[in-house]
């Protein structure tokens, strides 16, 4: 697994959204903020 360094751009990656469509970090390039949430499941 690659390490992410502080104060460096995040590497591009893709994950499926809740509808199953792939979304890439690069889809949000040029926008001010990106929020990434990793759901670990429901309790």
C-alpha cells in the first residue's frame, strides 16, 4: 500500500458510489474541497 505524505496531493483513485457507479478523485479536480467518507458498516 502506498503512503500518502502530508502537504502533498492525494493520489488519484476510484471507488463505486452508493449506486455502483465508479467515482474518481480526479472527477473533483479544481473544486475547493472534497469529503471522503469510508463507511465501516452499521452497528
